[in-house]
């Protein structure tokens, strides 16, 4: 993907992202949130895989 990246640093803007279905690839503290606005997308596609144990734990914690 190529495009523009910017830091999300305003609290109201960050709060609008809370309910998006986005999950980190790696566990741990996340202090920086970025917005990526794609201009071009290329590459391979991947078939969906079952939910990872990490995401299952996150989803169970949210319930």
C-alpha cells in the first residue's frame, strides 16, 4: 500500500476509532495510532484464517 500516513493525536478523533474492527498483530501497549489513507494497493491476497488465540482472549475480555 502506498499513500499518506498521519498520527491520530486528538482524543475525539481517537475515540471514533474504538469500535472499528481493528486488532494489533502483536500484543502489548500501543502508544501511537496512525491513519493510513491509501492511494494505491497492490500485492497478494490471503484467505481468512480462524481467529487467533490472542483475538479470542480480547473478544472474551470485551464481553
